């Protein structure tokens, strides 16, 4: 009888990239010889999400309150009851809760960094104290996993005393079969508008995703266009705390006829393939998953040279512009509107399908578990 190795997975904020990571990575069959316990708040019905997308995994779920203290207490209680081989914390806050737990129980601790650092986070006296505490915490963690090489470079830029050998970059992946094979939604028929070029914005409504720079770029395109020229039409599929404010910004610019919020869809790939182009004006990313998805779907994309996205788009047909430059973004979009490069992107999709396959990061994570357990 196979005795499975046990992993305790801790998350304080199981949303966004962390939730996507759970879905994509732990649905892989390479983890059949492991047993997992997810301990986290049930934010956004996380338990139902896990039951839907990783139902074949050997796992259980322990719900915590919306607090770091409760995550610490319930993790410690679970580890006192059951034997575990590795603690795997997802995100910086969960890692800080697990540092004392791992030391008290003598269990190896792996952290996955799902975000990158910005200089402004460590400004002033409070920022310096925060950075000093984080530096101590990071040095006590046994292994740190970053989801891109950019993420590793960023971590070492801010915390240069960390040793390279304790940091493992594993570029994330996506469900390439799903995005490659999907049939497109006929979005233009739904819109019932002629002479439009459909741009998809699939990011969340938060400053990091650069939505307002896209709004400014569209305004420049409209102002420069002749009356009979094809017009950009931006469809937004995202969510987030600033959706109301960002759409108010659209109205302030007099562009409400060129932006439309689409209803929620469970078929992301079909929506991606239904647009003429994807705009990804991000200011920073830990790993640009949307870029992977668009490239695998064979859809033209204009992105930025920001950290975490440039690594994904490099070597592809995608145009990259400097972050925060609405002028450059407008010019790149206009070039895509004038030149139909769909066939070029569809050809590259064959490469992207292999390059961003989930089997690679899942296998690499398993090797990391095997090394630590």
C-alpha cells in the first residue's frame, strides 16, 4: 500500500492568481502520490471551487476566519493532530503565519510568491521596518518558489541577502488544450455594430492592470480617426474593486460608446477567441497568465514590457510597449487594426501550446516537494 506524503497548503488571501494556481496546478495527475490539506478562508466559496476543479485530488479543506491569527492557530492545531511532510504557504501573508508554525513543528516550509514588490511599499520608517521583518522571515523559510524568472530577480533586488539556491523559479502555465481548441464566441454579432475592431480587456479593475491607460489610448485613436474609419470597441470581462470608478473615467472621457462591460462567462477561451485583439496594459505582473492564454488561443495581443509579462510575451509575435505610455499603446493598437496578423498568432499558438503547458510547472513543483519531503 502506497503511503502518501502529506502537504499542508496555507493561504490567507485565496483569490486571483492563488486561486488560479490551485485550479491549474493541483488538477494535474502528477500529485497522485500526495495527500493535501488546504487551510484558508472560504473566500468566494473556495471549497466549492476546489471541489469543482481539483475533485480528483486527494485533499481536505479546513476553513479559517478572515484573519492571519486564525490561519496560524488552525494550522498549528492540525499539525499537532496529523503528521505532515511539507508546509506550503501561498502568498506573503500566509508565509509569515507559517514561519513560526514550521519552526515549532520542525517541518520544512515552502513559500510560493504570487506577487512582486514595488519600491513604494518600503518607503518611510514604517516601510523600512516592514522590509526588515520580511527579510528575517524570508531567511527562515526553507525554499521560496517564484512563478517567473522576473519574480526571482525582483525578490533578490529587494532582498539581496537571500541565497540563490533557496529560490526556485518555475514559470507558471495554463490549460493550453482548452485555450488552443476552443471555438470562438461571435461577439460582433452580439454587439450588432458595423465597422468596429473588438479589443478585449480581461484584467481585473485595479491600478496594476493599467485600464485607464487603455482608455486614454482609445481616446487618442478616436481623435485621430477619420469619420469613416473603423473604430475600436473595448469589451471588458474583468472584475475588481475599482470597476465603478474606472467606468466613470470612461464616461468622463466621453467614450461610453466605445466600451462595454460584458456579462460573466465560464467560457473564457471562447471570449478570448471572439475578440480581434487583447489589450494587456499591465504595470506589473508576477506572471502574465492572460498573455499565455491569448497566445495559446492564437489571438493578437498588445502588452507591456512590465515585469512578469515581458517574460511571457518575449519571442512571440506580440507587440510590447512601455507601461504607462498611452501614446505607445495607441500606436500599437492602431498598427494591429491596420494589419490583420491573426494568422501569424494562430501559427505561434502551436508553440505556445507546448511552451505554457501545465505539465511542466506541475512536474517541477513535484520535484520540489520530493526534494523537501
